[in-house]
C-alpha cells in the first residue's frame, strides 16, 4: 500500500493498482482512462466546487434516464462520442466510408413484423406520403437475402411514438425481411428535422454553448443476419435543414439518401396527395451478428 505524499504521486499509485487487473482489455482501458482523466484534471486545474458539480450532473443524468429516455446516450451524441466510436470501428477501422451510423436513443426491440412493401403507419399520421426503397449489399456488391431489417423514424411533428401519447404503440416502426434482390420497401410519411429533448442536462449544455438542438430529418435502419456485422444506420433526407450542423454530429456523405418529390397519382396507391420516394444503398461488412443493448424499452 502506497502512502500518498503529494498530488504528483496520486497517478502512479492508481496506475499501479489498475495494472493488476486480470482481464487484458479491461487493464488496457483502465490504465489509459486513468492517464487521460488525471491529465485532464491537471490540464484544467479542476476545482473542488467543479468536481462536486460534475458528480451532481452525473447523478442527475442517471435520474433523468428511464424506460423511455436515455440521457447518457443523448449526451454521448451531443459530444461527438457516439459518432467517433462508430467511425473508428467501421469502414475498415475508419479508413473508408461506411453506411454504419449512430443507434440513437430511441431504438426498441421487437418491431412489428411487416410485409415487404407494407406501411409502418399504425395510427393516423398526417403528412406527405413517403415510399422508401433500401437496398442491402455485401462488400462484393451482391444483394443480401433474408436480412432482418428494422425501420423507424420520428413523426412529422418531430416525435417518436414513445414520446407522443397521440401515436399508437410502434407507430412508424416496422420489421422487414429482404428478398433475393436484397431490397426492403416500405410506406410511411416524410420525416422532418426535430429538436432533441432540451429539458434535461443535455439541453442545459446546449444553452451554455449557444447551440441549437436540431437533428436533420432521417430514417433509422437496423439490419442483421448471421455472417454479417449488424448494420446500424441513419439515412438522412438530402433536402433537410441541419445537414451541416447536426447537434449529434452524425451526418457523413455516405449516409445521405436520395429524396425525390413526385406529382400526380402514385402508380399503385393512386391519389395520395404530395408524395416522395427515398432511396439508399447500404453495405454490410462481414462479422458477427448481434443486437445492440436497447436504449429504451
């Protein structure tokens, strides 16, 4: 046991303990964490009052998280951490473009099974009709058959169904299977950009930094099949505002889909009023198929 003589001796004493960790990866992470965390404290000369405030903030974030809201995921995105982790671990470990993206705080398990080409509208949801066509390919450019695909997005008022008592459970959510062509087609309404919640800790941070809370309009995708790394994707609508100032730092060029406005009747559904098509091609990497931890129930 080391008796601490001064502030300079704290870090070596802690590192000595961290280095006793049996698991090699946990040891590597903890040693690096202590080095960077202690360096950060020295760099900003963290005061006792600031330290007390920081622990209070973390406690508050835990209290603000529940079955319908995950404040830590929201904060990670707002600090660019989620995007950085994604881009480091995909696209040949950050070397190339990738259609992998952020999971976001609103994915739920057990989306309702929906026939390919079917609608994900489960309650009255006014807005321009959207017809999506997503093509899923492997790295050689071949279509992936029998891929299980979750599709979900916010409503035209900017709320996911778990945030909005006026929407039916699992509204604007559906699970699809690709055919031999590797394609999922779905019917919905055109999403819009929306603000992330601002009544919690993240909102306080945005106010302090003079930042807007908006995300560009997007459709979420989660696709998985044995033999492929699970694809987590946000396909951004290419006409949307905030593409270049996403509060969650999530937009890359490879994630922007092709949105097209149409006039006249839809070839299958007839007169549906204003309607759009959204097309995007997504590539899966080989790997282990496993689902992420759901941020909400």
